[in-house]
């Protein structure tokens, strides 16, 4: 019973953290993806998926996309946030592009400012 309570508390803490940070700035979007990655590593098998499906404000597919953004080396680099769009959908599309190409795009966008 104590283990079940601890799991519930852990899931609730992760869900609260993720729900609070997931929209807004590029930094928030990346932070949310990193929190999802950490929660997935921390929670027991099956608990992460259940949390996403029942406790978060977005779908499992959106969670996967946010994690892909956080795992991308260029998109998750804090020095690049000023030239990246604050749209998780657009950032996800950029996460499909290799890091070198994203760097070139970022440099071009930075030079145009």
C-alpha cells in the first residue's frame, strides 16, 4: 500500500510539473520535453504512459514530440532560444532535421535580425 501511495505521489508531482511548463516560450517547451524524459526514466514501467493519458493536458503523441524536441542538440541549446519559434509544432518539425542543418538555419535567422 505504501509503494502505491509513493507511486501516486510521484506521478502527481511529475504531472504537475509538466502541466505547468508545457506552453509558452521555447525554453518552456524544451523544459517540458526534458521533464517528460526524466519522468519516463523515473517512473515504473507503464506508469509514464498512464500519467500521460490521464494526468497531462496533451496526448501521448504530443508528449513524444516534446521529448524529440528536448533531445535535439540544436533546439535544446539555451543559447538558441531567441531565434527559434515558440511553437512546439514547428519545433517538432525542425527536430526532424539534422543538427548541422538546423545550425545553418539558426545562423541565417540570426544574421537576418
